[in-house]
């Protein structure tokens, strides 16, 4: 029998999934740091292979995305 309003069943899987996303983002930041870019970059979920590759800024993706890439936000 669980305690009323207990979140012991739903929270662990949720935080486990978010830890994978942030581990991928940390790996992308390390790859960008190797190229000398330590600026903020947009990285939204879901972390598809294409988004991960484009965010890394290797010699192939540099022809499509520049260092000053940023999201177009409307306020």
C-alpha cells in the first residue's frame, strides 16, 4: 500500500530519461569546445541523430550551420 499522493512510481523513469538528454548535451558541448566554440546553442528535445550531428559543428556541418547560429524567437 502506497502513501497518498506518492510519486515513487513515476519520478524515477522521468528523471532517468532527462539524464540521458543532458548527457548528450554535455557531449555536444565537449565536441564544440574542441573547435573553440563555447557559446550557448539551442538543443531541443527529441535528441534525434540529425540534431545531435548538426549541433556538434564538425567540418561537414559547418557548411550548413555557423558559430553564430541561434533560434528565431518571437517575443
